[in-house]
């Protein structure tokens, strides 16, 4: 492989083992690597994940080995779904959905099957992340982005001591959840409600949808802008949460529809949020199912199946019925 890539053998081995971070490669050399891999037949979808993988490496390294007077990457950039999945892969071994269905080629020798951090490294990562979250909270408005993103990632730690800390930290922000509509703390309230779901508490998310989203145009726009960024419909990196309120208007709605349909299937704990977001998207873009009839057909089947079950809230049932109607309207 090193010969095919025209690099030194020890260099290639260093990249594979992580001894030499790929993110440290010069920009021009990295561009050559990607194009060479593509020419050799690498899957473009996997190559696309190199960026979030390097972002995940940067977040993990900056947390485990913090540098004095160096801004944490989570303080200056809103991370994406792909990056969050890469970080989770390293923390708990959960394969990112984008890779889950791909065949894994067996390799010779004692090679790790996943980029899973060792137990001591995971312990240091979460300990430092909690410290960073607390210091960000003391920074006030300047620490909002860092605090909420640290809290979200802290929820991946399922240890009893960590869970107690998370519950205490999240409940400190829980008072933001019932606030009506958009505020500067809206993104924090949304992340808090989402993190509490991971800890088994669904009510805050239902409260957030009812008061922090429904019936407020600014909040609905913020939610769709955030999800558009999360699912890759907004491709430009965002440096703070302000884009949710005043984000770009040229994002790709079909890509967002596809992402919401995938999320509805892959993350049943967040069904109410995905249903409400689908309802908001299709209410303002009733033409959208016509842009991808195959996707619309699959989503119509999925919504019909959900309507046959009792495990959704009354609001979600009403909105799901409206979504199913719009999908059926376009099919006929």
C-alpha cells in the first residue's frame, strides 16, 4: 500500500496506527493522498469521512492533552453529525452509520478493529471534558458554544459517577428548556434536552418542542438551520451558533429530508423531534417529496408504520398524520 501511495513504509504505518496523525500532513500532500486513493478505487463516501475523522482526532487530542493558552476546538467551531459519530466511535466503539453497512476487510496481525481509545485515555478524556465544561460555564457568554458541546459529548460517558455529574450539570441548564421561542440560550436548551434523552429522561425534549419550538417562527427556522448543518445540507463550517438564527438560505432541502428520514429510523429516542422537524420542513416546502419520489415513498411507509404504534406523544401523532398526508398528496 505504501508503494502504491508512493510514500515511505514507516510513514504509512504511522498513519495507520495513529502514531503520525494524518492531520499533521501538509495540505498539498493530503490533497495528493486523497486523489491517489480515489484513483486506486477507494470509496468516495469513505474518503469524505477523512475530514470529520481528523476533526474528531483534534477534539480528542486537544481534550486529553490540553495546551496552555490554546483555544479548545469545540470553542471555535460547531461540530457536525459525522464528527460526533467519529468521536463516539473512539469513545464507545459504536460504528458510524455511514460505515456500518460497509464490508470490513480482514487484516493480518494484531490490528485494532476500531479506533477505540484505551480505558485510561477515555477516563482522562471525560475528566478533562467535564473540567472544560465547568470552566466554560464560568466564562459566561463567551463560553456558551464550548459549554454546550462539551456537555453533549460528556453524555457518552455511561459510568455511574459520570452520570451523576451529567444529571447535576444538565439540570443546571434545565430551566432554559421551558423558555418560549428563540433566546441566546436556545441552542443550549436544545442540546440539554437532547443529552437528557441519552440519559433516559424524555420529558425535557417534549417540553422543549412544546415551548422552545412550536409556534415560534424564529425557533423553527433555527431548528431547521441547525439540522441542515448537522446533516450536511449546509456545507460551510460554522464558527458559532449564530447561524441558527441567521443562517444561509441556500442549503439543500432534499438532503435535509433524507437526513431526517434516516434519523427517524436510526434514533427512535428522538422520534418526537424528528417528526416535528419533518412537519416544519414539509409544511413550508410541500413540493419537496416530488424532488425525490423514491425517498418520499419510503418515508410514507415509515410514517404509516409509526402511526400504527402507541409510543409517540399526541403532538407527534398529529404532526406525523400531517406529514403522511403531504407525502400521500404528492404520490397521487
